[in-house]
C-alpha cells in the first residue's frame, strides 16, 4: 500500500475556520481604521471652518458685536458646514466672548468648538488734517528728542 500525502478533510476545515476568524478580525480592524480616518477628516475640516468663521466675525466692520447668536453655512471641501456663533458678555465690559460650533448638518453632531474674545475698539478721536500720520494731535509740536539731544540744523 502506498503512503498518502496531503491533508485530511478535517484538517482543511479547521484551517478554513481559523482563516475565517482571522479575516473577520482583520476586516473589523480595517473598518474601524477607515471610520477613524473619516471622523478625523471631518473634525479637521470643521476646525478649519470654525477658524475661518471666527476670523471673519472678529474682523468684520461692525465695531462692537451685540449679544446673541448667529448661524450660517460655509462651503469647504465640496461640503456644506453649519456653524453657530454666540456672542456673550464677560466680566470685563470691554470684552465679548465668542463661542463658535460647527456641525456637518443642521442637527448633526458637534465636530468643532472654538472660543475667542473680542475687545471693544477705542473711541476714535477727531483727526486734525495737519497732524502727520501716526502722531497724536497733542504731540504735533513736540520733538521726539529731549531738549539736550536735539539735532543741530
């Protein structure tokens, strides 16, 4: 009788079962990794939207924001992002707090939240057309040098 080489049916079935369990774990890990990358991408884009909106709100021409909230949409990465900005009082009367949140949709989860502060701009003094730029009217006739160090003509 000849000796037979190869695997028995039972050995093949056990090997397939081990392979199936290992492949399930690998697919689960890959799926989790893909979900994590997608979440991080969305959070990164949302933080960029938040930074853009905060900069826009802090630099807008309105000198002093009223208390309350504003909402809007922003386009980034071929998507529409929903943002909400809320200005509120602080202990300092010359300072406003700005809380800005960004969501992927109207009722979506909060993906980014940033806080900023805006100071009240100083009251503008009337300008004198004869005063050089960068010099206050009070110092118009004053020399920047002390009397003892004024340059000779």
